[in-house]
């Protein structure tokens, strides 16, 4: 469980002025009832943000709630396909799959009362809900995924629901659908600097966590912190690691807890296991699937290089978290990553298929720790200015003011 924070506790990170601005934007919204609806409490960036955002919304005077759409495995198989197709995968949703998506939403609506002043629906899983309520309040669809090149059949299926919303939110200008009649906003995701995943850790605390999880620290460490998901390309990370290892003896950690709304995780994990082969037995590659915020924190701080080899990435909170810890990233130039990483300033950006480029940059950082430190410092300031939870809270309050007044 996380400890609910006061807004004032963020002042040392963001300054008093930001805190005062948030209170100013909250004034007209006191007592406003908001409900967020998504599909998991744990795993992935959406849950990560809501865990901090919902308590903070309450703290500043709104009455914010959070509901999770429930469904069977088959439902999450379909919604994962929708997610994949919206990020550009080919294929079609069959009428049966569409029916399952819609009916699960209908069933949820039968036992979920919505009497709030505004409804914020996250991502495609609960998007059809809007069809099953008599709409008495603004409905906002918050899309967290990379919608720049969606599969047209799946997007036109989903569009019938999205058209009913009053406002849309995207993470990147590039994701806004063309010629779409619903007013939309750009809101960048953000991290919470006060949670265990992002709090400062001493060297002793880091050592202790590495010991507890039996991760040796005798060699340089490369790590990727990401769900086992094809878009995060963990298999590609292994190929790059093998190239780097020819030059520098090092170790790879892949840490990816399993999200309850992502049924593909274990399949991808199996593929990674196969690909890593004997490197797993020698603990040259370490795979971790449990959810452990402090361990993620320790790995992001201890790794000599953090890699984010995504093929698509809505935003990439893992990148934000790494930069906040003053560590450089070597990352794909896709989706929301270039909003955070400026090539050569706070990390390196590469085409996701440029394996040689990835391994060269990793080798470079392993050989030049002083450059790694310099890039990392720049990254922390970018996050402080643009990607902390207080800015996210302020953006939501501004949007709600815009909707109501
Ligand atoms: N995460 C975690 N444990 C893991 C792997 C990931 O807590 O083993 C967290 C990670 O720290 C980040 C979130 O899950 O906060 C992933 O968000 P991101 O935007 O990077 O990707 P998403 O999973 O939403 O596609």
C-alpha cells in the first residue's frame, strides 16, 4: 500500500509556486465527484499513475474514485488484441470478439452505478461503457497508447464509442486522430517522486536488495524494466546484450511484473527464456517477474545502463523513472520516448532495429561512466520540470475547469 501524501510534501521537488497553482485550479472543483475507470490496479503505467493521482485529487478537494472493469481471460485476450492493433498490428477483430468486448462492458454497467459529475475512462478496455449509461455528465476518454498508426478496422470499430465522448486526452500530438469531431487535449504522463519506486535509496539499501534477490554485482549491469510484452522487445534486448558481451563482460537484468489485464505476458516470457538459453543458468541474464517497487528502484539506480528497446511506446514511464534517478538511457526513438530523451543530452536515441547502434552506445557508456553521469544529471532536471505528478494533477484540474466552466 502507498501512503497518501499531502500536496505540500511535493514542494521540495517542484517549488511552492506549483503547489499554489494547483490549489488555485482546484478551487472551483471542490466536492466535484469524479470516477476513473481502467482495467487493472497493478502493472503498467496507467495503474501506476492512478495510484498517486486519485489520492491527490481527493487531497485537493475533489471526490475522486477509481473503478476497475472486471472480465474473464477471454475478455482480456480480446482487449490485448485491440491494444496491439491500435498500435499498428495487422489483423481483424471478429464479430464474436467485438461482441465479447461490448457485452463485458454491458455486464459491468449493470452492477456499477455512475452518478458522478464527470467520468474518465482509460484506454480501450472500458471504452464501450459509455453506450450503456444514460449520459448525465461529461465523459472523457484518456488514451495512453500510441495511436499514430492504428489498424484501420479496429480503430473504426472503437471509433463508434469514442465519438460519444465529450473530450479526449492523448499523450502526444502525433496520436490525435485526424479530422475527429471531439475536442482533445494533450497531457503527458508523469511519475510520483515520493513513492517507494522513486524515493532516494542509499548504497547500503541497494546492496541489500541485490543480495536479497541474489543478483551479483561483480560485473557492469544493463537492465530493461518493462512488462514482458512484444512492443517492449525483450528478445531484441537479448540480441543486443549478446553483442555488447562480446566486447565487455556484463550482466543483463530484465524485470517485468505481470499485469492482470495482459494475458500475453507469460507467453513472451517463455520466448525470452528460450532465447536466453544457457545464459540464464549462468545468471548472466536474470529474469524477474515479481512486482517489487523498491527492487525496480534499486535496479534503475544500480544499472550502468538502462535500455528501453520498445518498438512502440505510448510514453514510457520507465524512461521517466530512470531519468529521475539521474541515470542515462539508451532507448528507441519511438512514441513518447523522444519527448523525454534528447539524443546526446540525457541519453541516446536509436532506431529500434539498429542493433549495432544500440550496442555501440551501451559499450560507449560502459566505457565512459563520466559521460553517463553527465547525461543522467540533465535527465533529472527535464523530469523535474515536465514529468512529475504535480504537473499531471494540474493538467487534469485545468481540463476539468475547462469542461465545467
Ligand atoms: N513496472 C514495475 N515493475 C516491473 C516492470 C514495470 O513496477 O517489473 C512499472 C514501471 O516501473 C512503470 C510501469 O510499470 O511505472 C510501466 O509503465 P510504462 O509507461 O513504461 O509502460 P506500460 O507498461 O504502461 O506500457
